[in-house]
């Protein structure tokens, strides 16, 4: 490709060459995708329907589930379709849209995780001022800021990446379009501009990470001083899941984008990409519901309600038929 307009498609990395392994990949990704849809869908519905969960923490969790659904839907369906139809192609516009959507959702989720850490800090370290600081209007503004920041982040990187002349072919060494892989196709020093932007973004993310770490240092300091064991358990039940999600999300994401070239290989890049793009949306609902009694109760009530409605529908259909 001599420039960004001389090719109308890219070739993504195939997981396997044989038909049996392609179908296995399709089945595995389908299972992960359905688990993510079910888990995040249950959390979104439970929080929206249960007025007891209309609090800042669960409002941010609802936004997180929406971002997780968007992230995995940006990547996995296309990869499954390629395996099912034995193809590697993705259109130029489709690749640009995939990069924009993924960066948008990825960055927004990271900023939202930072906001959630602040929410936990205020709730535990400043409980008397929690209602004032984390009012409904403030929560909406913080969530909107996370979404808007992700949008600007994605717009800047996508526009800059696809303004770079590409002449190293059209083969992308990844199962989805990713900025570092597109930069490998560059044929001029202009790619250094995007590398600079990636470094700036990494610094911003590192700043957010430091903020999260400092917040949790203060949180755990306060929690360990609580005289009530029940209070400590409740505090840990709301903090540990968030900390686990942050650790998985940040460690794999930063390693994918900042690892030295000497560690780069197609197999390692694919494994790391799966861990930071596919695994978190699927396991986040499990992590958050594992130690959260309120959320588990809400999901249980929702499932029971669906079961009752299904039984009632079957009874009505049976009655009408008879």
C-alpha cells in the first residue's frame, strides 16, 4: 500500500489453518461472548430495575457493564465470523471503525474505573460527606466525562493512525485491528507521531493508576482500623472486586501497548490481546457479583421473575390451546 487510500481491506491474523480448529475457535469465542452478554445484561437489568441499587456505586457499575458489552462486541463477532466463513479480510473502513470503537470503549472504561476508585474512597474515607460529594448530578457528570474523554482519545488516535502512509503490505499480525499492528505497516517516520501520542496516553493512564493505588492505600488504612468486623467485611466486599478488575485490565493493557519489541511475537501478542480485550468483559460480572450480596440478591430476584413470567406465559398458552 502506497498510502491509506490505495487498499480497501486488511488481512487479520487467523487463529488456525485447519477447519476443525477454526470451528473450535468459533465455539470458544461464542461461549465467551454469550457469557459476557448474559452476565453484563443481568447486571444492567438488575441495577435498572431494583431501586435499592440506585446508588452511585451501582450507577458506575451499570456504565462499566455497558462499556464491557461494547468492547467485546467490537472485537469478538468479527473474529467469529472470519473463523466461521474461513476468511481473514476486514475492510479498510471496518478496521478504522474497529480501532475507533475499541479505543473509545477501552479508554472510557479505564477512566470510569478511576472514578469508581474515587467513589469508594469518598464512601469509606469521607462517609459523612458522601451524599454531598457524590450527588446524582455529580455522578452523571463524572460518568459523562469518562465517556467523553474516551471519545476524544479514540478520535485523536484513530485520525492520527490512518493519516500515516502505509506501504508494508496489508497483513495485520493480530485477530483484530490494533494501533501498534497498523503502525508496523508504516513506511515513513511519521509513525513516530503516533508513538508519541501512545506514550502521552500511557502517562495519563499511569497517572490514573497512581491515583487508584493511592486511593486504595488510604481506603485499606481506614478499613483495617474499623472496630467492627462486619464493617470491614462489607468494605472489602465492595473494594476487592474493583481492585481485581483494575489489576487485570491495567496489567494486560499496558503490557500489550508498552512491551519492548524484543518480547513481541505473534503468539504472545494474541494471548495478551485476548486477556485485555476479551477476558475482562466476560469475567467482570462474575468478579463483581461474587462478593456483593446486594447485587447477587437483585440478580436472583430478576431470574426468579423471569422464570415466573415464563411459567405464566406457558400456562396462558396452554389454557388458550385447550
